[in-house]
């Protein structure tokens, strides 16, 4: 599926509260791979990230890959 990004001023109606309920089959939803942050998302701005984070939340993503800053942490760990 493609990424659907809304304008910041767009408001969607809430679905009816009596709609079907689909329980999660797994407790975690993993998202992204090691190439995505370096190739596809390396040069996006904060406005994009805000929308992307909202999209992840709306789709139940609760375990996105987060490599940003990892190199700094490793350099601190191994330099001690």
C-alpha cells in the first residue's frame, strides 16, 4: 500500500463507535528496514516526520526501527 499523507488542515470524520472490532493478533507491529532511513527518509523535513509519525500511530505501528543517533551511542560506548 502507498503512503497516504494528509494536509495539516485536513480533518477526517471519526468512524462509528459501533463498528467492527478486530483485535490485534500480535502485540507489536514492526515497521521500516535498515535501508529506509538511509535512502528514502534521509532528507525529509520535520513536517514530513510529523505526518509520518501520525500515519504510523493511525496504523497501529508500535515498533518502528529507529537508527537515528545509534552511531553516536556506539561511539560513546566503545570510547570509554
